[in-house]
């Protein structure tokens, strides 16, 4: 079962997405990326963020014993 420290680690990884967006911005300006390359990069980042959000939600549910992680109907374990 995951705890709040796992959740904190997953939240911190959002900074890597911010850095990836910065790299994409630089690439657009410095390397004259095509519209297709920009859209593909953005779509890839969207998929990664969606998956990360699902992972964080599952971790939160584990931390607070929610949904399928409920123990004896209690909200908190």
C-alpha cells in the first residue's frame, strides 16, 4: 500500500513535464519544428500527463483508503 511519501514523489515528478515543455518551446524556436512535429510532441505530453494523473489518483486512493482500497468501510485506515 502506498503512503503520502509516494504521493509526494509523484507530485514532484510533474516538474519533469514542465522541463519537457520548456525543451519543446526551445525546439520550436531554435530548430524550426514543423507543425506536425509540434502537434506530435504535444500529443505525447498529453498522454503522459493523463497517465500520470491516473497514477496519482490511484496513489491518493491508496493513501487515504478510498474506493477499492477501503478497509472495512472506513474512510481512513
